[in-house]
């Protein structure tokens, strides 16, 4: 069985005694009785596969075709089936153009081969191959749509998304060290004055990070962050209102390797934090030592990041309501335990963020980033081994845990590299836990609200792990 000659398609499949377009096929013995078929076979109007197959084509589209005995009648082929008025559809009304392009992009990314088309529930989407150029045939209007330009745009966007994430990873790993060495090098060149001027500025501006920083809404709204968001993609989910009349201490879990979800949700406007939580100002707290690195400190402060120090967080929570301080509670130690398919948190001995919330009367809010541990694979060393002890010792000295992680290459998903895997990340912000103002909280109060926080976090995980892409049997381990 081959496709209908009027469809000009090279994509067809056999489905019982009826082709995928819903036409009843002409059999070998009665092909001679069908007018016009012989002319088509000799006239060269058939697709390349049809000519080489030695089989007979279907009846002409729109021609009266009765179903053989014992078979149901062919389906009606309405050009606008399921489409809104004025929207373009493909032949047989099986799919609208935007939906087709979206599914085609997903099929291409999953299949790894260009030109992979998704299966249509009503009929095969028809690809017109003429003169080496691809075009879609619109059965209602008879016009040729050209998907090649669309495919090129989608491919270009995917490449830009990968580049945006790649530059972010390089910035996180090497930005501070690079500019430190560059400024030292410039001291021994004719451009020594640039280094001197910057170091003078660095000394004068040394306390700015602990005084709220210097955030830039313009930088937080860069288009590159939207590309960064779409690469994974990253989604921010709101489960309860956070009125701007209160301050909040958000505990973000898990740390992962690089905190991709927390960065996109709270340090940029790519996920629309200011729209989801109007009136709130989010500040992601990072390792305090990073804010001593030249130039890199400017980059972090512009994104609204602050040092995770008591002086810095006290300043934010004292400046009035409407502040949401985001603390990655597990810290660098938790990053040593992250691995795809595992959910392990270090929380039992972490009570400083609870004490901070009590001292300022700020509500506690659990946050879980589903998929954060899936973007990198890590070489993990057993507890108590020599290499594990060296990692922990390095972390104690520098505050930074030397994780041996691997992602994918910028040019191929089959090669190792520093680019994270494009795995979806869902950042779920839980319900606030009301916390009273206790300038000098005792141990019992801290333990009580810490237990309430752990319980709320576990409940948040159980309620949303299905939407976060985890199986129902997935468990959360808290140590």
C-alpha cells in the first residue's frame, strides 16, 4: 500500500486495509479498473518510494470510496478539525501548525536525528519533498508551508540556550579566579593603573555586599537568563501566598552541584518571581568568601546575591517587610552527596537559619528544587575514605567543596563536558510557617520550629514529587 498520489508524500504506513490517511487502497487486481491510475504510474507524479515499491496507490483524495465489506467507513476528513477559526491546519485537520512545530522539535531533540516527525493521531503529517526543499502541504488552502526556516530557528535557539548555560557554568567556576589573576598581571604591564584604581574601589566598596548589595533589575531581566531557563527548563511553582507585609527566610533544597534552580528562580526574573510574588524582594545568599573576588563580586551583587553571613542577613531583615532571604541550607557539604535519582539532604544539624528567623520574626518557607540533582553526575567517594576526607578538609579550609562532577559536551550529548544535562527543574515554594519574634530564642524554641520546618519540607516533597518527575516510591533522606 502506498500513499495517495495527490498528497505528494514520502511518509506512509500500512494500517490494516486502509492507509494512514483514511483512504481505502486500490488492490493489485482492481487497479486496472480505476480510471487515471495507469496514467499516474507512468506519468511520474508519484513519490520516489511509491515508484520503487511496485505497489498501487490509493484512490484520489476526495473521490468517492466505499469501504470494503466488513470494514467500517473511512473517517471524515475535515480541514479544520479541532482548530479555531482562522488558524492554519495541516491536511486532514490532524494538527495545528504551532502544535506540530512544538512536537517536531521535541521529537528531534529526543530522537537525535533531524527531520523526525511526530506521529499524528488522525493521519500522518505529510512532507512534500520537491527539488530538495522541504515544505508542508496545507490541505485546506493548498499552500506550501516551509518548515526548514522554523527548524533552523529552533536549532539556533537550542544552541543559544546551551551557550547561555555554558557561559554561566564557566562564570561560576572560573570568573573570580580569572579576574584576580588578570588584575595581578596588569600590575606588571603598562596598564597597571587599571588594577590600582580597581583595588582602591574594592577597598572602599568592601562593605557593600553585607549592606544589601547593589542589585540591578536590568541585569536580572537579561534575555540570556530566559535562554538559561528554557535550556533545562526551569519552572517556579507557587503553593501559597506570601504577603509582602512580612519578611521570609526561604530554605532551598537540595544544594546540587551548582544551584541552577535557585539561581534562575531567585536571582533572575526569568521565572517571573516578581510576578508570582508581587511586592517581595528575593536575595539568594551565597558563600561569603566569593564576595572578596574582584569583578565577580560585582556580577553576583547585580543579580541580587548577598553573603550568607549573620551581618548580611540581619541587615536585610531589619530594613523592613517584603524581603525574602533564600538560604541553601545544606551548603557545600550537601553537594558531595548529590547524584541523579537520589534525594539526600543535610538538615538535622542545621539550625542557624531557624534562629535567624526567630530573631527577626520572619516566617520560614521550605523550597524544594525537583530535578536539581539530575543535571550532573558525580564521582562519589565512600564515607571515611581518604579522598572523602581530603574533600571535607578542603571544604573546611576554603568553604568550597571540590566535587568531581561531569555533564555533557557543548557539541555532543555523548561526550563528557561541563554543560549540565537538559533535565527539567521544578522549584516549588511551600507554605509559610508563622514564626514569632524572639530576639533571644532559647534552644527549645529553635528545636521546635526546626521540627516544624522539617515536617513541612517532607510534606512538600510528598505532595509535589509526582509533578516534579519523581516516582511515587522515591524517598527523601534527611541527615
